[in-house]
C-alpha cells in the first residue's frame, strides 16, 4: 500500500471533491448551484418545520401535521436543505440508484455552510443506518456518505454504533402513522455508553414524514443522547405550497 505521509491535504481532498464550473442540478448555470436552481429547489425564502423538516411558510414554526401532533417527538429540530423535487430529486436519485456517491462531494460545501447556519454545534454526526442486506445490494449507504463529507468539510466527528437490525416492508405507500409503526424495533444501539450525554446531527438524504429520523432518534434518546438535530438534503413541502404541476 502506498505511503501517504507527506501528501498534501489539498491533494487528498481533491480525490473526494470536484470543482464544478457549472450547476450540478441543471448543468447550465454557474456552479455548484446556480441562482435559478437555488430559487427553484432550495427555496431560501421558505421556513422549515421544526418537527419534520418539511418546507413551510417562513412565518410558521411547524407544518399542519406536526402542529396536529402527528409528527416526530424525539428530535429537537429537523432541517432540510431543499425541496425533494425536480433537479434536486434527480440529483439525489442519481446518487442512490445510479451508484454515484461521489456526487455528494459536489454539493457538500454549500450544504455544509447552510447546515451550520441552521443548527448549533454538536459532538458529532450520526448517519441513519442501512440494513446489512440492503447495504450489500447497493454497495454504500448514502447517509454515511453525507456524514463522511460533513466530517471532511466541517471537522465534525462521525459517531458510529447505531445499527439497523431488521428489514421491513417499503415505507413508500404507508401513511405517516403506519411508517412510525413499521419502524418500531428496527434500530438499536449496542453500546449506549458511547452516546450518553452527547449532542448529534442525525443525517439522512431525504425526509418525508420524519418517521425514519424519529425511529433512530428514539434509540438515541434511550442511549442517553442529550440533543438530536435532524439534517437532510431534501424534504417535502406543505401541501398548500405545492403547485398543481407537482
């Protein structure tokens, strides 16, 4: 194995990161994300539901579901960078389903800058785990890729030890309540003492109902984690904000 001592950190980072002269979401505007895609998919003019991360009007704190008590209860705050739609949705699906985890490096700088503007400093980053069977099929866990990129960009430690111990039916066609029930008992923390008293960013690629974040947060709370902030690349939007064309 080649000895990497003496190799510059800039060179090592260049193996992961790639300077993008064009927008990674539309391939037309200036990169990494052009003003048009920022407006169309990241929506800086909108707020985020503190309960589930859904994009909502800037003057509200929670979406209608969370306000009605139907959202996650174990997270202190959830934020999502953009709307899971159009170019951002295609980007995330390319990462996951077309085996391009390296694409995360193209957006990690603006994503990290946004994250630290939204969330307090923490002891480390926790990736939503994937079951070993699915990990073997895909070859990587996109949440772990995001957590690793955040580690490189911000220097945050990666906290490991949360396991997905069971597989369940797909969440896609399930209601919010059914998703929460479907994920009960799926995650575990074998060594809870590693998490006691800590604060974490809990990272995933997409949140829709917040059920997966909630299920992981529940076992983290049981392990003594003090504060949990959910952080995702994308989420849905409040129904009244979604144009009919979507």
